[in-house]
C-alpha cells in the first residue's frame, strides 16, 4: 500500500511539454558544459570519447533521469517527500533519508555554484562598460587574481544572483521557471551557435601572424576518434560525465517531475533533454577549440580557460568588444538556468513538508544559500580555497553517486512495479522491460564503480 499525497491533484503543472523540456534542459546545461566537456572529450580520444559518452548516457544517466521524473510525477511531491509517499508502510525511514539527501545536495551545490556564476556577472559587467583592455595580455591574469582577492565583490555578485534567482522562483512554475526557460534556452542556443560559426570562420591576428580559425586540427581534436588517447580511465571519465551531466541525483528532476502532467511521455521528453544537453556541450567545443588552437595554446581545464585564456584571446579578435559581451552573456544564461534548478528542490521541499507558502520558502532558501556562500568565500580566501574545493569533491565523488545509487535501487526494488508501469505506459512494454533491467542491475553496478573510484581518487588526492 502506497501513500499518495492528496494535495498532488491540485499541484501546479507545467503549461506544456515545451516548458518542461526547456526547464529541464536548463538544469542540465551549465558551466560544466561550456568548459569541462569539450576539454575532457578532446583529451580522451575525441570522437571515441563522444561514442563512449553517448553509450553511458543511454545505459546509465538516461534511465535514472526517467526514474527520477517518474518518482516525482507518481508522488506529486519533491525529493524530500516523494520517496515516503511511494514507500510501503514500515519501510520509509531510510528512503526519507535518501529523499532529503537529494535536497541537501542541491542546496550545497547552489551555495558555491552561485559564487562561480557570480564571476560571470563581474566579467559581463566589465565587458558591457567596454573594458576589453582588462582582459588583454598579462592584464587578463592580473584582473582575475585581483577579483579573486576581493571577497566583497564576490559576495556582492553571489548575493545578487541568488536574490535574482529567488525572485524568478517566487513567480512559480508557469510564470517563473517555465516562462523564463522558454526565453533563455532558445537565446542561449542561438548565441552558442552564432559564436561557434563565427569561431570557425573568422580571420584572427595572433601576434604578428594572421591566422584563419577555420582549422581542421581543432575540429579533429574534438570529433575524430583517436584511440591512442582512449584508455580505461577515459571510460571512467565518460561514465562520470554521463552520470552527472543531466543534473541527476540533486533533487531537481524529482521536483520538476512532480509538476508534470500525467499524459506526457516521460521517455520522449527525457530524450529531448538529453539531445539538447549533448548538443550544447559539443557546440561549446566547436566554439572554444578553434580559438585556443589558433592562439597556439593547449586547451586547459577549469576556470582558467573561461576567465583568463578566452577573454585574452577575444581581445585580439575583430569586434572583440562585442564578442566578449556575447560570450559572457552566454555563460551567464547557462549559469542562471542551473541556479534556478538547484534552488527549486529546497523550495519544493519546504512547501511539501512544512506547508510553507512559495514566497516564504523562496526567502528562506535564498537567505540560507546566500549565508553559506558567504562562508565559502571568506573561509576559502583565507585557506587557499581548501574547504571550497573539498566540499565540491565530497558532493561530486560521494554524495551524488550515493544518491543516484539509492534512486536506482528504490525505482527497481522498492517502488511498486504497477506504479512505474503506469507512469511509463505510453512508452511501450518493450521499453519498460529494458529500462527496468538497466535500473535494477546495470545502473547500480556502474554507479558503485564511480563511487569507489571517486573515493579512491579522494584518498589519493586526485
């Protein structure tokens, strides 16, 4: 016997399937798509890595995405309450813990993700003022170092962005998340596509030598399979990238699923989200690598590429003032859509568990997230970001795999099969059987491998 919350029938719903697709894609598309995926792809065999990534998406991340949306829609609740609603009596304690951990993960993520997202606002603000010279030559590294040394400016942007996100969420699912996602995601895709086309076709002068960015070397680096670079570690990288690129196990998909109409096909919607997320990651590579290769540099991972290398390179390109504005506008949109998706699970949890109104829930979550982010900034600057970086490792290497493991076990071993069959009835019997097998056996085994490897890397300082 399962317990469905009677309030779920009156729950706000997405206006249409496009709203759900755009909001969920916005949750998946973030800063990691822009800098991490292209670099990891190129360093691990290009096309070979892409093939492995797509296989891992189909076998692991995709099935768990379906499971989370299914759990959210079946219960009509966010992550903190959904598992209890769908659990037989006497078995709810551990599953309540699993649900609450999902909310905790999203809260921890957003508290420091908003700090990095705030950096994009600083750069966009400087670019809008026409300060392109700040990003040229040695100035680029100096500007970044000076900004990182300024706790006050980081705190300002962090709080501003958190409050902006809370105001959007205050308007609810239809007028807030859905309406904005339908605007931001198409604009993001147009910006990314336009910059990618420009990046591979423009003539750019690097030092004394004019160079065409239409250089097949950069495209080959990203797309052509290089099996000499594809190792067992590449398989683990593809597995990890696939597992965490779609915002699984952070409470977002369950929360978003709880607002999804029961007539919608979860599998079709999930497939569209996966396709959009992958397309953004590949387009980011098409944008970034031609510029980096034309400059004679090697691709670098992480914040240095986005906040030091690329601004410097844009300053040497025709129409650099406009390009740097468009680039950071693109990065900001990607960060904002992810911020929205990371704050929402906590808000949904307060509404479901404590009967809070949305305005109060938004205020509480925003204040708590802002306060924790300020602590990360202050403690991080005093201790060379030691705590900040280790919190990120704990979330990425331990909490997210653990939560994903719990979700896969719940969906296949605990959840009444009649419920999951009903939720996926419009996908067909064959698909359901395949999905159920993957969630029951393949996903837990793969996630355990990721978890063990992450813990080993943590112990080895990796």
